[in-house]
């Protein structure tokens, strides 16, 4: 191999990923090499002065008998989304005619709002489906501003809003825009599975805070214990995926005050904020700061996926100061350019149309929650925390197994029930169960789980048209 070619590979530290600035240099100066993996098998370190960077850098030379790998170390370090993987496994089982029950998905069975359908269809029939402003079409941003004023009591301007391809992209773009290499982002356990992976993808360090009292509700003192000079942001998701627990007003007030005093970004993932039960009302973090939108550290992310059950439309948004929105717009412009104008029209139609669908969905899911809790209470050894909102609960199955991954596999193999291992959410020994499907699926799903795990349950069960006999307890 040509020596000049070899010397273009910067050596990644084994402990942490290659900082973004070095990755940027390799992309600019070595466009061919940036497509290949910078982690080599059979390499040795060489310190040389680089002609373009003008400084001493560590490079690697390939040892004889080894070849370059084709996938980056960073990409290999990112875990597969367990929920997406389970969705695919459930689909394959159904395609094979298996009577699988999916208690793992966060996707309600409702139809999209008629306003969303008509608005997107009206745009489609024009035939004029072109690029839009990177930060979102003005009419949708106007609808988001109206929503923010109504539900957050906060007046925002169009320059404070950026529309993205789902709240997930909103959070990723936000992290990319504020996190430097080695910066730390505090994540509260149990957490959404994508938070730690997205933080690692921007060369940050996720710092997990797990409640010491065994509950699903964090305390400020636990956060204070892990804050360092590297702390850049805290992510708060309330009501919480996967536990369904809503954080108290006292806690939200404390964490807002703490972040404002310390200059730490507070990312409020409010994607479930309207899906609350038992008369509870959403808590706006803006209530607890006297700073304006240009100086506050509070950033709000929201979207239409859970609010309207429009998971496939992939529209989310971020409310932040104008400077940060401008940076996020630059980032988004280099990744997706724009969000589909058809989907933006649908989101606008949902936000501006009749809102009765939101309450209808909420009532349906609340009733499903009640059924799920009733079924689980009859389950020997399973401890539950009653969800305040969302689509999920996170029962403790440690009476049966401390290994949630193996337990989830067992339930899928033996009982044809899809669950999500609690390990993926930072809560080993638990399983996340979704109750946003049908009442029939909830009841039959829990019945099957009890049959598979509880020796006091009947030894035989019918799944679909087949009789199954438990022979492993």
C-alpha cells in the first residue's frame, strides 16, 4: 500500500471516540479515507508531522497481512434500536401466520386526524412538491407557535422554531449543535433507548442517573452528585418513556432553577406531555424561569407522533433561542435539507384542525392502562408502578429473572408475546409493556406471560388454534 495513503489514517483512542474536529479534518483532507474505517487490525503507532495540518499527529501504518475494515468504529459502537428490531421480529412472525401479540410498540391503533389527511392530500394533488425552507414551512411554524402559546403560555417567534423529521431528529440535531467532544449529557433512568446512543453519535458522554430509592422518579441531589465541568445538558422526559411516571412540579421547578444557575441546557422532551391520566395536567418548564427565550437554558422538543398517533408522519420541532435554531438549521440543511412538504402539511392540518382526537386517544389509552394494571395485579411476584401517562408501564419481573433480555426472548419464543427488555432503558429485571393496542391483546398477552412464567397458572394454553403445554418450569 502507498505510504502516503497509509499515513492519512488518524488513530482513534480506545477509551473514547475520535473527536469531531479530527473527524472533520479527515473528511476535508482525506475524502477517500473518510469512507473507510479508521480502526485497523494489526497496526502500529507512528508520530509524524502532517504537511496539511502542520502539526505532529499520531498515524497508523498497516502491518503486513492485515486489511482495512470497511465500517467505522463509531458506527459499530451504536446499538441497534431494540424497539425497531422487535417490531421487525413481530412482523416476520405475523407473516408466517403466527398468533403473535405485540406489547412492545409505542404506536396506537387510531387513524390519522381528518384534518391531517385532507391537508396533505390537498398539497399532493397540486403536483407542486418541491423544496421547503430548511427550518419548516411558515404556515406550519405559525401553527406550532399557536400551539406553544396555548399549551405553554409562551410567546415565541418563527425564528425560535425549527421543524425536523420527527422529534428524534430534533433531539439529534440539538445534541449535534451543543455538544463538544467529551462533553457530558445527563440522562435520567429509566430513559428512552435512543438518548445514550445519540449522545455517543456526537462524541458526547452519556451520564446515567438512576434513582437510589428504587423508584422511577429522580431527585435533584442525585443529579447534583454527577454534575461536572464537562456537563453540557440534562434531558428530561416527563411523562416518562418507559415507566409512564410523570415527574413532580417540585422536581421540574428545581431542575429548571439548577440549570439556569449553572448554565446547563435543559432539554425537555415533551413528546408525551398531553397523554396524561387521572386528571393530571402538563407541566411547562417555562413556568419556573424568569428568563426570556433568548437567554433561558430551557429547550423544548415536541411533535405529532404521540399527540395525534401520527407516528409514520415523522414531524417534530424544537423551541429554542434564535442563535441555536440558526445553527440547528445549518446542521439540518447538510443532513436532510428539508422535511417533506406533504408531511408538514399534514402536521399543520392536525394542529389547526379539530382537537377532539387528542382527548379521544388519551381516554382510550387511559382505559387501556387501567386494564393492563388490573391484569398485572393478579400476577404473582410482579411489582408494578402505576403510569401517570404515555403508552407504557415498566413492571418488575425480577421474581422470575434478573436477565430481562433472556426473559424477553423466552416470552417471544414460548408465548409469542413481544416485550422490550428493561436493560435497554437502564432498568434491568424489568420489561416495558405497551398498552396502546387493543384490550384483547392486553388481556391475552398478560395471560400468555403468566402461563409462561407462573407455575401456579394452568399448564396448557391455546395460542391461536394450537394448544401449547408448558414443560420448562
